[in-house]
C-alpha cells in the first residue's frame, strides 16, 4: 500500500492585534538642547595716553558739579563785591557829611581821625574789587579745572572772615549792629571751594581731545 501524505492546505493568517479606537499619536522627538547664550564682550580697560602725562580731567558727573559750584562761588563773590562796594560808598558819604558839618561850625577834623577813616574806606574798596574780580574769574573759568580761581576765592573769604569776626567783636563792644550776612556768605564760599579742590581728577585716556 502506498503511503498517503497530507496535502498542504491554505495556511491561516497570523492573528492581528485588535485596532485601537483612538488614533495613534506620532512619536515626539526629544527636545533639542538650546545653545548657551553668547558670552557678553568684556570692556577693555581704559588706556591712558602717555602723550598727556600729567594732565588730569574730571569725570562727567564731577564736571557737572564743578561747573555748578564754580558758578555759585562766582555769583556769591559778585554779591559780596557789590555789598562791600555799597558799604564803602556809605562810609565815604558819612565821612564827607561829617567833615562838612564840622567845617560849617568852624571846626576841623584831626589828621589822625581823617587818615583812619580813609584807611578803612580804602580797605573796603580793595575788598570789593577783589570780590568782583574773583567772582568774574570763577564764572569765566567754570568749565575748566584750574584750581587758581577757587584758591583765590578760598583765601579771600578766609581773610574777610577774620576781619568780620573783628568787626563783630567791635560791634559787641560799641553796641553796633553785627553783620551776619557777609559771614554766612563767606562760609558758603569756603565750603564750596574746599569741595571743588577735593574733587578727584583722573589721567587723560586715549581719544580725548585736548
């Protein structure tokens, strides 16, 4: 008997997984790493010009304060100059009236008394001219950095304060009216002048026009 071999029949399809009722979501790619921000450029240090060795300048902030303070010192000097000049004029008029009154009575002023009055008036005139000159100097040089006008104002105010203190002592002894306005104004000039002289100056950098 011949052996019968089974005939190959159609093979069944492999079982598929059940379809999901939700639509498939695309696979998300991993987030890309952000590049670090570029480094901020560091400013170069200020290079100072050796051609301007010894020359100093003020920063923008200090220069603005310097202009204002020099202007205030100059205006204060002009005010004091006008005030002292007016006071000198009053003294001259007072001396002239006194001399005329004595001459009308047939009397004369003694030579020492007249010389004393002339000397006091001359001091007032010189102080008034000094105040006016220094005041104009500070106003004209308000945009510069020269210390000369500031030192002149400081020295003048210091000398006048000594004279004012002597006049205050004399007024207290003789019963005259003390003059505090001039004292306060001169103290203001001294304080402002010291502040101007203490301002820090720096060397001249490259690119600065001088």
